[in-house]
C-alpha cells in the first residue's frame, strides 16, 4: 500500500451543514497516513468544532469569496507530500485516497484525478477528459478501472476536477499554486494547463470516487440555476489572457457568451428563469469579463515548507457491511445502521422495495450510505429496465459493485 503522507484540503464558505457531512465521510477514509486541513468562514469553523474529532483537524479561518486564495492558504498549512482536494458539498468513498494516491509511486506523476458521481449517487457527473488549447474539455475513453498515466501533447492538458484531485506539494509550490485571479471557476483548469506546459504527467484514476451534490452557493441554486455570472465572465477573461493568443480571444469570448445566452434561454423555457433574469445575468457576465481583463496575474509567493507540522488524522481500520432492508423496516434499520457506525464500521443500508424503481445512493449525515430502489429496478442506467433477482442476489450484486470503493473484503495494513 502507498504510505505517502497526504493532506486533504477542504475549502468551505456558506455551507456549514454540508461541510460537517463531508468531514464525517472523510473520517471514515481507509488510508492511515493523512491529515485534514479545513479552510472555512466563521460558520464553517464553528460547525467543524462541534465534531468529535475537531482537535484532529487543522482549522484555518478565511472569509473571502476566492477559492484560489483559499486553496493556497490551505496549501501553506498542508504538510503532506501530496495535497488532495475535495469540495464541501462532496463525500469521498472510504477507499478514495488509497486509489487516488496510488499512482504517486511513479516519480513522473505530479497530478491525480478521480471520478465524480452525481446527485443520484449512481450516474457519473465527471469521468475523464483532456483540455484543448482553449481550455475546453474533450472526453477521453479509458479502458477498465485501471489508472491511466498521461502526458498530453503540446498545447493540451489532462483535466482534473476540482472536487476530486491531488498534486505533489512541491510541484504546486514550484508553480505558484492556484492563481487568485480565478475567484471561482477555471482555477484547476488553469493549473492543469500550467502543469502540462512544463511536462508533468497526470494520472486519471477511475476507482477514486467522490459523490458530489452541487449544493447551493452564491453563484447558483441547489438546482444548478445560475444566480450570478460575474465570476464566470471574469475567469474566462483571465484564462484567455494567460493561455490564448491575443488575436483569438475576442472570437472565443463571443462564442462562450453565446453559449451562456443559449443556456439561459433553455432555463427560461423550462420555467427556471424569467426574461428579466436573462438580461441581468448577461449584464453581469459582461461586467465580469471586463473586470477579468484588468485583474493582476502575479503568482503568489508560497512558503516552501508548511506553517505547522503534519497532524495525522486518527484513521481507524473499519469493516464494511451492508444491511438489507425494505421500506416497512427502514426506520428500525436506520437505527441499526447508526449503531454499527458507532461501533466503527462502514455501513451501507440497502432499502429494496418490490418495484422497478431506479436506484439512488447518498451519504446520510449520521455517517452511513443509503441506497434506495426497487428489487427489479435499474442501478447502473445502462442496465435492462427490469431484471428479475432475489433480494439476496441483489445485495450480492450491489456489494460486488461497490467493493473496491467501499472496502468490502479489504483488510487494511499499515
């Protein structure tokens, strides 16, 4: 097993409840050599301090709407050889770090990115992609579940998603970390381009999974409807200044602006926006773009060594179990699940109804995974619409499906 010391950095602002859920998931990670750095606003710090393992967290106050500056601050406090990032509206699978960090045994790998499951907990929100010379993602097809190490051709990069990525600390310091000119959006894309420019390899790791919920923030609603496009416009302006020849910038910007307008019109047609919202959002987009054209692009001066020593999180080796339930017994079995979590286990509560309902999976705030759906219903969306199985067989299939991510049959050794 890889035993590199890892710092997990979480940036949080305006989402204290979501942050505690993320930290609860992180507390069950089956990797023995990591620390947790939380960069958060006052409400987030206060929420983290209520957790039973609060004294094992590095809590760093920060209350500015700039994710790049927040991540850089986390980096200055992070003492691991590898820095992993996850958002405060995401939860990692228990084996996340084991899979994500494994490619770092290769000296040429500087960055690692995992896969992201969306709100239903089954479908993938993000898998693998490269970036073209304009910063736009292009899908990559990876074979199987093995990590793929890639060094892109000149002008291109390998994409890592901000809520599931890791980098060697010394490489981040050498590159100046994240550019604070990106207050929100494209911050990791810019870093991916700079990594590729100096020839670093990136590993994409399918089994390193997190579940991402797209919680509400100052830029969007919980339904992903935009409430402000200022920083979207600003970030594209900054990105074009850094990575696109000047002669191509206006053409690319106008194309992106048209895409945003079409997106807003579709949201209006679906009833999520009104005509006046489109005018306001497009005005904010243009104002942001103008602001991005004037932002400083100076790289921050980051300290070579962490401000504080490595603070090992007291990771506990846990057995992973699945509790088979049905709707009529769900309340009692939730209590069973909580008791098993308190006993130190990783718990999945599988609630099967006698229907063909599609399955959904999520992480409960009490610290266990809940999967609900029909006995005859789809799990992976490419399965047959109806599959006749017994309850025991369904549990066996689901245990096998998540075994590598949730640690079924895994005995952790130090």
